C-alpha cells in the first residue's frame, strides 16, 4: 500500500475539506534545522487524538518521510509555490 502520495492542490484541498477542520495545523517554514523534523515528530505522537496533521514546509522532508514509510499514516503532499509545500498526515 502506498503511504505517500504527491497530489494536486485541488485534490489536496478536497481531502482537507472532508476532514471538517478536525486536524491540527503547524507551520515549520521559518524554523532552523532540525526543528522542523523535531516539531513534526512531536505532533505526530499525538496523531491519535486528532484525525490529521497539516504541515506547511519549505521543502519535502525526505528523511522524515523515509522514517515514516512503515507507519500507519497516509501522507499527502502538494506544492503550493517554489519552496512551499503542504503535507497532510492522516491517521489511518
């Protein structure tokens, strides 16, 4: 089963709309390394309390995604602009 998927912004927003604001949103774009990864991992520890985590990031965090490849999370990624990505981590 594919757990990570890059999708269009339109499809990404459809998924968000279906969550009816039952997700937490964080912005790690201005954080210095390694704070983005630490912040995301800390928030994912609480993913059972929320349906999803929406992350605003300046890039696709490949190391984090590789670390999560065996998790039960579904991960959707969309590019908004150059150096601006949104990642949605869904508790499946």
